[in-house]
C-alpha cells in the first residue's frame, strides 16, 4: 500500500456502517434533490434514426418546421374557386351566374389562369387556390348553367373552405420538443414537413439484480423458507415502461464477494443499477456496504421519510446511479415510481410522468351539424374552476389538430351545438396526459418558441393556443390562461397594447417586430419606395393584388390605416398568419402584403420596413405568482432568450 493510507478491518467497516444507517432520515424532497444534484446536468446519448424506425423513441432535440404546411393556399372541399365579392348576394331565390375558366385544378395541378371578376374555376379538395380567388364554393351549392357557366345559390365569405399556407404548421415554428415520444401522430407531423430522419435519445441500459438467499425464480420449485422473486420481474417491467432498457441479471445470494462481483460487472456495462432487498439493518444487509467501494461519491441517502419505503438507498458511483429498493414488493414499487421514475425518465430524455382527468368545461360555443355525431378534438388547460377543454380550430385537414390534442369530446347527432360553459366528458388519447404548467393564449409568434424553450428543457410543459390578440385578451379576462400575447395598436393614443388592458391584467413587455411591406424580388413597382409610397402605387395599379390579414389581428389595424379606406384587389383575402402572407406573395397569388421582417427574409422576399410592432404579454395578475409564470418571466429576461430573439430578427424590449 502507498504511504498515508490506512486499511480499516472489514469487521470495523461493517460495524461503523451499521451504526450510521438510519441515524439521519431524509425527507423525500431532500433525498430526491441530493440524488438529482449528483446526477444532473448530464448529456443524453442520442443517435440518428430513420422516421420509419422512430416509433416509440424519444426526441433528443427540438425539431422546427422547415416548411409551411400546407405549402400553398388550398381548397378544403370539391367545388369552385371564386371571388367572394362576386357571390356575396347569392341565394336560393337569387342565384349568381359565373362563367367557368378553361381549367380544372386537382391535387398536384398548378393553376395557370387567374380568376377574374365574374368567373370561377373548378377545384378539387386539396387543389391550390388560383390567383384572384379568395374563397371556394361547395359543388353542392351550385348548379350547371350550360357547358361553360354555373349558378351559385349560396353566399360565400372571404376565406371560406380555404386552408391557407402555414395555417397548420408555420415554417420555423417549434414542431416537436425534445423528450416527445414519437407516435403515429408525431410521425405524421414530421412526414408532413418532409423530415426523413430525427435524433432520438438512446434508452439507458439498466441492470436489475435481486438479492437474498431465499429467492427462487418463477417456474422453479420452492423449498421451505424460500419465496419467488417478485421484485425482479416487477422492476424490470417498470423500467421498460418508463424509458429504460432493463437487463435482469438474476438473484444473487447473500454472499458479499459474489454480490460485489455482480455489481461491478453490471456497472461496467450498464448506465444504471437497481437492486432490491438488502437495505434494512441486519446481518444480511450487504449491498450498501459494497457501494462505498464502487465509486464516488457513493451513498447519497440511506433512509427516506416514506411509508412504505423508509429503507430506500440512493447512491451515485462515478456518475452512474445505483438504487437499492426495499425487499417487500409494495415498498419496492412505491419507492420506484415515486423516487426513481423521475430520474430514469430524465436520463431517457422523457418528460415527467403524470396522470390526467377526464372532465372539463368547454369555454366557447361549438357549432355542429344536425344529424351527425361529431367528435371535437380538444386541448386541456387549467381554469378557475377546473379543467378547460379548448377545441381545435385548425380544421379537419390539419395534422396538428390530432397530434397536439389531449383528447376529444362528442357532440350528439341531435344537437346543433355545444353551448359555451358545457361540462363535457373528454376521452383522452393517452392515459398520462399532463395538464400544462403554463398556458399562453393569443397571438402566436415564432419568437415565443425561443423563450418557452427554456421552460420545456427544464421539464415544464407549455401550451400555446393561437387565437389572435383579441381572442387572447378574452381568454385572459375569463382566467383561462396565464399570459395572452398581443400586438394591438390604438389609434387614439397611438400606442401599443396598454389601452386594451382591463382590471386584473398587467402588461409584460416582450419584443419588437418590424412590420413592413413584402413583395417579390425584382418587382419594379415597389423597389426603392417607402412603405406608404408602395401602398399608394399598389392601389393605383388594378393588376396589383394584395394579401390582407384577418380581422382582429394587430397587423390588420396597420394595413387599414395605410389604406385609408381603400379596398384594393385582394383586400378580402384574409389569412391568419404572417407565414401565409409571405407564401401568397412568393407563390404569385398576391403581389404584396404586410408581414414581419423575419418571415419575409425566411421566404426569400424583399421587405420595406414600416413600423416596429410591440409584441407584448397581457399577464393575468391573479396567476402571477405561479411557478411556471415566474419561470417564463425569468426566461423572457434571460441573456439566452434575448440573444436568440436577436438572432431571429426580433428586438427584445
């Protein structure tokens, strides 16, 4: 032996450890805190995986959408692409006749003809909307009028039966977060964006050893005083259920040399070691004595204030967790699920496990069609009186409606609506839906993903529901969210957002987004002009088509101020997102519109700055002290988030 080292006889070592154990019983929180502090942060091993092989795996990193989905404005029904202004007065007793353009648009068919005033183009479900059209009339609401015309017998509003570009998934938005378990719905989202390969977390290899002279494996004969090894099978299955890959190494008798050799072999190959039995005080208690010789720092907690589960032993040996569960199966599984599962899932790159309720209040009226049983997919958030079920508003063609919902509710065939305030039964898609820690309802921005990423990576779940600035304010007033992102300009005060707040809401500054006019590069009509000059030039050119924004959007207020009452061609084309505006211009459905600089640049378009828009948050004061809200406010002010926003083209407030 080298100088300065003193050998302690094995008998003295045993005596000291036996005297120390259970002298300090830790609380559950302190024991788990010490255990996690000794293990994390740590990197999660990952590997690329083909989409076809990714089912059941956990994403190792965030995935952002590389394209808009759908990539173009498309029809949701079989019918005719029209200009809504042409059929605004149509009815059963007053049909409107439209002449048919000499083309029919199907899926995969690029339109070649513009829909001029008084005309219509036949279009199939999924077909791209042609230039000039801003709505689709269902074929059931028309009647042939000769070989080259139709009669429209029902009025159509702008945007009816149109799925706008990016209305399902917007380019650059967070598609899936790290830790997401890839199921068929997630595979559908990834495939819709053209993603063929993802990085997935490698399942931690967990060695399982049972200890005790009395243990016999199932299938073998029991001798007197022997019992079947229940824990080995239970623990192995529970590890596989929670993201690990278990390897059962059998039952080891109460022989210190044999047990130490088995534990060393297990730690050499596995990422984690779980034993059961051998934790309580007595002659057969060998495991905790061996741990001190297997690596540093060794035992973290031996004795936890749990009932059942007091004898639990938690250790870390050279970076690898070692857990010794109590011998009784009830105690073993209680402590495993309560204390070990959070660590195991974290090592596997999985979100925390939690359960969900199935009764929720519907906050808004849901219209339905008489004669048909309707299933409405919903997202669950926490409200003042319990769970709130927000219906998905993206339409039947949206893959995210199914992938991002927690479950669905049913509207009876004899009902034409589900009234607001209805207490409904929600059927969950999975048995472990987690009510989000933070709920954000209002205007969406890709910058929001850059801030909430910190919360997601910290294990907090965030639900963002895009309903527009005014819809978000209404939800905040009803107490259905924590924060409502808004960007509303007040003409009277010429300020953003503050004039729209009411009692119980307070303003949290977010970031600034440069709004401006977007057009295709090389379009001489707009080059070298200011925003106001560009709009004036567009208004004076009848062939110049604009793309607008939906009513209630902050951008719409700016557009209407610039137009000063003018209603140029394309005014009633009203998509609900910045990405859809850029897509309409890039794809020649429109020649100009208003969007934000990051979206314009991402789409390869030219941009004329107009004004900085204030994207702020209406905070529900009564929810300000919630931990998730404080975590969001901390993230919003962090150097990491501010730097990420600046890289994306935003200016933090």
